[in-house]
């Protein structure tokens, strides 16, 4: 993507002189898809005030770390990165230059002012619901010592302030439709870092989706912490007497009507919010990809209860049965946590049994990590690190075997691949299958940005390879 600089917009802002060369912006993104989306939006709103994205912090005028607080290690990485940035900032200062350092995202929200104290290299701290204020905060910072901390929770204000027009980088894009969480699973920081559940109005989402389609995007993934809890204001054009808010199934059918958008996905869903209308949409809407991320976390009802997930394993299994009936070609993925407080060997075995029974196309799995302020941290029966390590290894062995089996089961099938760009070898192309595996094959450059049929000839743990259908 090229970041065009709109001189007319820039001239209305107090920031740069139009004659100066573009300022260099480096953003490093940690964590989930929500942060990937936020980083893209941050770079889009900084373009009109003269910032151009580069891919190294060296020489950058503005460095933004868009951070994740989900597990302890994720948060620690930020401070070690800040140590490296400090050296670059000092070097730049000594050479007569200036570097502004901002910490955004979930660590910023969770730690707030503490970051400014612990890492004096940081100039600005802003949470996930305040990044629309960044241009204003940067301008104030350059004039005097303005506000350097923004951690309010006004998700509506943020989305109202962001422009509908998007400048996507490729042919597949994320679109945040819902943010925040009211579920309070006892292990999780998200309700504290992202705030309460908020759904964007349907009209706002459609405008953004149209802008993505107009910019050449063929695949949109609708994202949210609890994407299927979506309940946004119905469009102004909806017939009177209809419901005031729409659910995800209804939204998907509407987005699917946008010309140019060939594929839709949504993530992350919560088992409790998987309603009949959404299951029906999964069965009927051909643009929806046959791949669903539906985290189970654990197979033991005792642990699910302690986690406050709000469902039993049997309810999850029945739900999967209904979803698979509606969409037989569906593959599943999940997140798992091992070593939650109180997890016995028997509890863990239930997770293993659940994985064997359900069968996943792919999955993420983690050792439980105590997070400050969450109920899980204060629970009795914290599990030994060595036990967690051993359980995680067993679980991952099973999950990897399932993933390899699933990928191999696709050999001989012809799959539609969205071609995202060139591969490493000469004439090689790279794209994504309906199940999100990276897929390598040989083909013409003109296929980039298209969906082409590829017959799968080989499969590894993480990727597929094949030949263009009808090709050599
Ligand atoms: N909203 C999603 C998950 C968001 S966080 C859901 O409800 O499923 C992504 C994943 O990180 C979670 O599914 C969980 O498996 C993992 N996770 C969250 N907090 C964690 C913690 N304290 N320790 C280990 N893993 C955690
Ligand atoms: Fe975290 Fe649970 Fe909310 Fe997911 S549903 S974001 S795991 S609190
Ligand atoms: Fe991390 Fe925040 Fe996402 S804690 S997982 S970046 S919502």
C-alpha cells in the first residue's frame, strides 16, 4: 500500500509544513487481529498529517508499539522492545533528530501511567479506544507538553471519528464490527483492556466494507472479541417495524450483497452466542468460508465452570453437531488453555478426549498465564509450570497430528485460492485456501488478486502446494 499524503487535509491541521519530506512512521503490532486492524487504521489516520509507514524503527520519526496484554510473556516483550527503541532514540537525538515513541493497545490500557514511569523513553500512551486522538496528541506534543495519556473507553466516539474510507494493503482485509467483552472469563484481561461490548451500526460497517471492495479487497473478515455477540443498529433503510438491532447472521447476508466481495469470514465467536440465524447463514451463504474458529478452552465441565465460560462440553459438542449438519464441509479451529487453576490430570484428559472427539483443522494452545486483576490469579490450585509444560506438549502433539491429517485430506481436491502475491521461487504464486492454509503454486502474475482453482498435490503442517487447475 502507498500512503498518499493529502496536502489539503494536512494544511488544515496544525502539524507539518507542506514542503517537508514525509515523516517516517514505524508501527509494531503484537497480539490479535483486533490489533492488526487498529494498526492499519492508525497508519491511515496519520497519512493525512504527513506520515509514511516504514518497516524499521531506525530513523523513524514516530514509533508506535501496538501491544498485547493477554499473557505475561506478551506484555514483557513490550518492555524489552522499548529498551532497544531507547538506544535508537538516543542515537537520533545525538544526531540532532527527534523520535516520538507511543505505546498503544492493551498493555497501554492496562498499565497506563505506569508505562511513562517505568519507561521514560515513552512520550505517549493510548488505549485501544482512543487512538483516533493520535494526530491531535502528536500536534500538542510538538507545541508544548500536552496530554500524553489517553485511556478512556468511548468506543462509539472512536468509530464515529474514524473515516469510512480505507486504504487496504492487499486483497484480504479485517473489518472490526464489534469490540469489547462483557463475559469476564476468569483467566482473561480483555474485558479490562478493551472495555464493555460495543457493536458498530450496520450502516457504518457497510460503508467501510464498500470502501474496501472499491479498493480491490476480495475477502473481508468481520472481527470482534465476541464477534457473534454482534447486535448493531439496523440500517436507516431497513423497513419500518423491523428489529432495531441486527445480529451477525443478518449483517453477513447484507455485507455479502456488496459486489466485488467474494469471500467472508468472521472471528472470534463464543459458543454461547452461536444462534440459529448465524448457523443458518453458515449453511446458506455461499460467500462465507467453511471455516469456523470456536474456542473450547477446556474439555472438563468443572474447569469450564471455573473459567466462567457459561457452557458445558456436551453443549459445545451438540452445537458443533448442529453447525456441521448445516455446513458439512466446515473445518473447525479452537483455542485451548492447559493448567488452569485446579486442573487435575483427569480434567486435562477430558480436553484431550474432546479434541479427539471433535477433530480440529487447526488450533492454538497456551499454558495458563496469571493476569493481574483477574479472578483466576487468586484461585487455589495453581498448577506447576513443569506440569503445564508437559500437558501443553501432549496437547500440541495431538493438535499438530490432526492439522497434518486435515491438510493431507485435501490432496487431490481442487480448491479456490485467493492469490495474494508472488511466492519465493520464479513464477511462484502464494494464496489462501478457504481453510486459511497458505497455498503455493505456479501461475501467471495476472492471477494476483483473483480467486483461482488449484488442485492440491502436497500438504505440510502449515501449508499446501498444488497446480493451477487446467494449467500445466
Ligand atoms: N474472545 C475470545 C478469545 C480472546 S483471547 C474467546 O472468548 O474465545 C485469545 C485466547 O487467548 C483465548 O481464547 C485463550 O485461549 C487465550 N488466553 C486468554 N487469556 C489467557 C491467559 N490468562 N492465559 C493463557 N491463555 C489465555
Ligand atoms: Fe476473554 Fe472470555 Fe471475553 Fe473471550 S469471552 S475476550 S476469553 S473474557
Ligand atoms: Fe491481546 Fe488485546 Fe488482542 S490483550 S489478544 S491485543 S484484545
